[in-house]
């Protein structure tokens, strides 16, 4: 049954009423006994999936279907429970190895240049 919003002018109160669609045009009485006027109100909208920007494609994703298509298109999948912790530790180890490689390269280049600069 739809929910309708009413306003009672006599008591200045808003209230909701559950009515059958067939009873839409019948007047609604407030608890004070006065006839209330029907008000237009915004319907409740339920979003199936919160919107976000895809980290893989950069596209704005606004629903579950787009989310699934984006995963398929970018050859990705949703991580299983507990899998993300393993992924994070693996990523940190790879990042540390990469940083060490960069540091070693910079140190090597610096030591080569150090002899040229001190001439």
C-alpha cells in the first residue's frame, strides 16, 4: 500500500497514512476530527549500489550492473573475505622492494657523480 502525506490545518500537524490506491480520492480525517489536505512529497529512492569512480578505468560507476560490467571489462574481480589483508601485505612488500631498488640506483648514480663533481 502506498504511503500518503497529509497536513491538518486545524492543528498544524503533518502525518502519514497508508491507503489503498483505490481509496486515494477519499478524504482523510486527522485524529482531531478535521479533514486533512493531501501533500505532495518526495518518494523514497533506494540505490542498488553507491556511486564511485572506478580505480581501473576512471569511469563513474552508478549501479550494480555498471559495476559488474566494469569489473569484467578491466579483467578484475571482487576480493574474497580475508583476501584483501594478504593483498595489502604483498603490495607493501613489493613497494618496499621497489623503493630499495630505487634507493640503490640513486646511491650508485650519486657515487659515480661524486667523483666527477669533486674534480
